[in-house]
């Protein structure tokens, strides 16, 4: 059985519980996930984390002159 099918069955069973039963399931899941040794998934890096990367390279560069030199190199 695939994991998505298992989850589907679990969710169906949880829906059948009353409020207290659903709350108990939630509390058990939280306790399980907080146990030592449970690995948290790695967060995907954001493109925004690259902001400022390499800024020291450009510190003393005149941007307009650089762009002009690059444009001239194309001819």
C-alpha cells in the first residue's frame, strides 16, 4: 500500500472520531515528533538568502563603468 493511500485511510478514520479523540491523536503525534532522534526535514533554501552574496567583490567597482566596458567587449 502506498503512503498516500495509508494517509487517506488514517484521515478517514480520524474524521470518524469525536472532538476529544481527534485532539488525543493530535497530542500523540506532537509527542512523537518531539522525541529525541526524530529528524526534522531540511528546509529548502530560499533564493532571497543569496542577497548580498559577493558584495565585497563589487565594493570598489563603478557599476556604470563596468557595464560600459562589458558592452564594449561585445563589439
